[in-house]
C-alpha cells in the first residue's frame, strides 16, 4: 500500500501535489470504508454479470480522506468489477482532476498502462537476459544491457512486421527466440547465396514461410 502522509501546509489539498507540475495515479489498498463507498456500483456490476454471464464493471469518482494519515482529501477512483463468481473491487488515488481524465479512462488508459510497461520490462529482463549484469566493471554491464535492448528492439520489429497473420503475432520474446530462432538447421554457403535447410519435421515450417513473405513486403527487410 502506498501511504501519502502529508500535503504542503497552508495550501489547499487539490493543489498541494501540483507545485512542481507533477501529478500521480497510485494504487490504493482497499478497506471497509472504501468498499462501503463502492457498494452501489458493486451491486450494479454483480447484477450485470449475472445477467450476461460475463465480467462487468463500472466506476465511481469520489473524494476520500483517511482518518489519521492523510492531511487532506484526495480524488479516488473506485472500479466496481464483478467476475463470474468473484468480486474484484480496485481503487486508485490521483492528483489529476476530472477535467484532465474521467474515472474510466484514468483507470483503464493511464493506471493500467503502468502494468503493460512493467510487462515489457519483465519480457526483456527474463526473455533477453537484461538482468545478466555480473561483469566486474560498470561499463561492461552497461554494454551487456545495450545488447539486450538492441535484441528487444529487433524482436519487436520482427513481431510487428513479420509475425502478422501467424500464431506468433502476439508471442513474447522468449517464445520467438526458442521456437523460431533457437532451432537446429544446416547452413550451406555458396558464392551467391546462403542456404538454410530445416528438418522436415520442424513444426513451424509454414509459419517461417509466412514470416519471410511478410518481411519481403517491407523494403528495409528485403535482401539486396
């Protein structure tokens, strides 16, 4: 839980966090008071979920202040979500006004985007070994991180341009690396060409053909 303890004294709460033109959107741990404030919306989401059999959500935008730790009220967004058989309320606290973002767009487009950013960082860290920084010098570790970042940019370009229409269109770097790149093949060089021969039992041969056809549509990827 993120605890926000003090505002600047003698400044109204709605302006206290904007002194340096910096706003925030932070997750807020739920408690009984917050859940009671979201009770009506949770009931609406529950009824919608039972009626359609699918997840339903709605939002409430309200002012909230803790009993002791906060020195002023702040804007809180409550997400009332009901999944089949399970309630899933969530709360965020923000310094942004309703004129800057309404409740739903603030939660879904701004707050949830943070999770997607973390997923991409984790993808590079785990799939392309960005965490392997065990060299003796800072410069060497920085170079290793550069290589990992270059590899991620290349794989993202491959995914965006080459994997469209294949089973790997939304695959993560680890899947692309292990199933499309880290495979056994016979390499044969001639004066004019480089020949790659794959096993007849390779299960993704048709995907490879589709990927090559996709890449040929982009001049930057076309062979000389």
